[in-house]
């Protein structure tokens, strides 16, 4: 089999979520050949992770887009559920609050909608905060240099390295679409936080929109399917680099890591709330609100 045919089979399976018997008829190859070549391409894509994963790039001081309010921010993170097919004995652990059998996968992306880090494999019943704690405690896990941070939703704790919105205040973009204006620093902070953090939601939508294999219940074992999920995220990054204008994004409307410049920088190794971090958020919100009000 030529490289083009092998890659075509791999991409066809990911994008259409078809079983080997369908591929067998379309490509006129045996089940064994298809399975073997699929595994080879999957392993090759995973080995390219140091090239395909996005390097850490904080928001620069001279930024003028919607990220300008969040200097030194590295991106946004959130969890999403992807259906898996575990053994019958393990299904209760993978059952989500909505009753689906899925893995709770952590995704971290940059400002330009490329993935920095992904961690699939946790059971669907696991809390997002528990998955995050595991991610930063791993040897080759999520890197959070001191002095920098990621944007998170209210499901996480507001703590060093992870900036969350104010609870009990308007937050979602839909709440600001009919001319409503923020009246407090907390509301303004939430509005800008939501606009920037929305990038991770767009990433998840593009990923599931392009790769059918992460939308429906998998017939692969959990371990194999988690590798497939990771491969889809890596291919997402490759597509973003080669195709700056993504038709999927246009249709949505608003919506071990590679080496970087933080080598030798002290990293955050555990998560815990602190008064200092909360005070810093309050000061940041007040400064943002004052700046906006003075320019209105």
C-alpha cells in the first residue's frame, strides 16, 4: 500500500467513524491490512506531538484584540465529554451526569485556537478540577509558569495560574447581545473573560464538527480511543496552521510538550485558592472597568 492510500484510510475512518468492513469494500483491502495500517498511521501522528502541539505564547503587552485585557495569559482550558466504550464493569465510572458513557477530557488551547495540551482518559464521572490537578502533577503534564495563567470557567477554582469569572454575575456572551452594558467591574470582567475564553469552546466545536469519531460512541477499547482522540487534536493543529481560514469556524459565528521560552522557569505544581490571587483579580477587574469607562 502506498502512503497516500494508508493516510486516506486513516483520515476516512476518523472523519466518518466507519468500521473496517466498510473500508474493506471501498478500498478493496482485508480487515487485517486495514487494522494494521491504521495503527501504524496513528502511532506516527502521535510521535509528531512535539511538532504539532502549540508552544506556549503569552498575550503580549502590545496586544490590541480581545485578549488585550489579559496580559501574560497563555490561553484557555476546559473539559469536554467524548463517548467511549469501556468494559461493562467500568461503565458506572464513565457515566456522566447526563447519563452518557464518556471520558472527561481536558483541553487547553492558545489564543489562535491551537491546542497546547490534551488529557483524555479520565472517567466521565470525574470532576473537572480533579482532572486539572492530575494534569499539572504529571511529569510531562500541563505547564503553568509562575506569573502566567489560563482562563477557566466557573467550574474551576480561582487560583494561581487559573483565572475564573466572578460567580453570581452575568457571564455568557448571549447575555450581552442586546445592547446591555456592564455596570460593575465584576460584570465587565466577566464579559471580557467570556469573550476570550470562548476560544476553547470553538476549538471543541471545530474538533467534533470535523471528526465524526469523537462525536459518536466508539467501538474501540478506551485506551485505543484515547489515542485516537489525541491524534484528532494534533491534526486539528496541523489544519489550523495550513488553512488559516477554516470554513468550520466561519459557520460557527462567535465562538510531553514541545520546548518553549519557559525552559528553566519555575512551574506551578499544585492548585489551591489564595487571598492574594483573589485580590489580584479584583484589582484587575477594577482597572479594566476604569479603563473602559474612561474611553466610552
